[in-house]
C-alpha cells in the first residue's frame, strides 16, 4: 500500500472531529509517541485525537468571545465530504464496501472500512439499510476482533460507533450487550495500540449512550471506565445497591498500569458522556460515583497532557452545573476551594512549556469551567454550518456534542438534519421544507419546549423503556 493511501486510511480511522496536539502525557513517565500542534483555541468545544503517522489536521474554529466558542463545520468539509453528501448511489457504494469486509487482503478490508465509515458518517442510513443492519454489525465486529493492522482495528471500531448512531436506537438488549463486552475487552488490552483502545472506549461510550436501556446501563459502564482507567489504584468499590450491575467478565486479577495520555483522555470523555445520563436520572448515584473519582480528576488537572487536563476540567463543570440544577441552588464540592485554586493556576500557566496555541486553548477552556463553578454560568458553544447555527449553552449538551462530533466528523451537519437520534439527543429540530436544505432560508428550531422536540424526546424515552422491559424479560427467561 502506498504511503499516500496509508495516510488517507489513517485520516479516515482517526476521528475526523479531533485534531492532534503537542501535549502527549497523562502522567510523568507515560509518554505519548506523537508530536503535532493543535490548530484551534477551542478545546472545550471539541477534543482531539492522536496519530503516530499524522499530518496536521487543521481545525477552523475561532474564539468569538471569552465565553462563546464557534465551530464552523462548513470550513472543515473536504471535497470527499461534499461529494458523499450529494451522491445518489450511496446505497450501492455502502453495499459494495460491506461486501469487501470478508476479503482476505488486509488492504482491501481497510479500504472497504474507510468507505463504510465515510458513508455512515455523512448519510443517515438507518432506515434505507435496515435490511443489512445485523449483517453490517457482524462484519464490523469480525474486522475489529481479527484486525491484522492498527488501521483496520481503528476503522472497524469507528464503524461500530457509527453503526450505533445510525441503528442503535432500535438495537436489542443482546446486540448491545455483546458489543459492550467485546469493546470492554479491547479497551482493557494493554497489548493493543493506544489508538485502538481510544476507539474502543469512544465506541463503548456511544453504544451505551444510545442503546443502554436506562441509567443503570450507563452507570455500569461508567463504573468500568472509572475502575480500569481513571482511578485504577483505588480499592474496588463493592457493588452499589443504587443501580443494577451485571456480573462482570473482567474481575480476574490483573495488574493495572497508568493509561497512556490518549487513552486517559478518552476515558475521561467517555466518563463525562455517560455521566450526563446518570446525573440527569439519579443525582444521588451520580454524586456518589463522582466522589469516588474526585481525587483522580483532581490529579488529572496536573497531567502533562493539556487534553487530559481539559477533559477532567469539563467533567467538574458538568457535575457542578447539574448538581446545582438538581438541588435548585448552588452546589459546592467538599474541596471546592482546592479545585478552584488548581483551575486558576492552570488558567494563568505560562506558555513556555506547552507553546502559545496550547496554552491559549487551555486558558480559554478553563475560563469557561471556572465561570460555571464560581458563577453558575455555562459558556455558549455555537455549531455553524450551511446557513444554520445551533447553540449549546449547557454542559450536558456540550459534552454530548464532543462525543458525536468526534465520531461523525464532517458528517455531523447532515446527520443533524436527517438523523432523528440527534434531534432527540440535542432537542434540535430542522425545518427541511426549503428545497435546498443548505440554504440560509432553511429554518432551525432549537427550543426544547417546541412540540416536535418534546415528541422526539418522549419517543426516545419510550424506546429506552421498551429495551429495558425486553432485557428484564430476557433475564427472567434465562432464570
């Protein structure tokens, strides 16, 4: 395979919504093997990925003000992005690519996986490809399990995450559970490349968020991420009676090591994504779980990697804002003064160690976190594309945007319009009555109080309840 083809496949494997950064260690002595410079001051708005063979991924977001981040998705679109969104034969393209996943040559499978990822990121395939739903998942799982190269593993895992975005709302309990167990095993396997483990954790978070029956599923995966990656040195907590837990397949004794920076950063982001589910459903359980992870998050604020610091900082902001909302007042952590002091020190850190770009990104992001913890105000994030602008002014939706944008990359604009899942998750509804959905005249409804937004939210809850009932019945039958 030529060098240019390899770089193209690696670019497809890496999450298109991320850019590499020069800061690459989670803790002293755990060095990342990458070196690159981030191109954006927007650290809270979107996180970053890494590569051993990377080119610079330019990120065209700009800082509009001290408390507003703007992501311009249109400026990040490639020619391939535009071509894929405008093609009429995407079903044939996707079908042909899926058919190559059983080929013997690894290069053929890699190219097929890259095409699958591009189509499923840029086109909502959930309804049109319903007949290939299970077959496509099995093909992606097989490629991930038997991957003969790092690129094949990364592409297959991104494909699984995309599968859940396109099909996951209707996934059965068995489909979700099988994938969950498999992704946990890959994420824990320290013999695998950190990049593959990053993708496994990202896919695990998306799968649980979309297809988990209720907050118990999210809490169970959140506990796994905490125990194995965020605070592995802490004594294992006994089973929590506050939420149901499945029998663990990973309780065998194993010596745990500090995670590489990229893995630690993704673990913190997956933790934050799933915590948005738990804290909304059961604030007491969420607070109890975060208390256990508090010290580890505080330590992460001192990591060499800026990405690790900011992932931890935004989790603090999420918990403070949501627990304050739940209590109808100003929540305070037991060690809030220490936390604020640490964040303030980070905000005023010199640029000599990490460079001006990284330090500016850190300062801007931490300013938003401090604004939340000290004043109870969240920063505003705006996602702009093709005549539309979507605003996010609360931490749960900001963290959810991180996760979905990391997987979808440049395809997120089309998915926002066509995929009902994103409308349900973000309570955003587009009026596609205009002939050209990219025109500035196409209207967007953001209000969570709108009738259609409420209907979609109710529909999503009903589907979660149906999956929960299905899982309960299956467990009863097995007994």
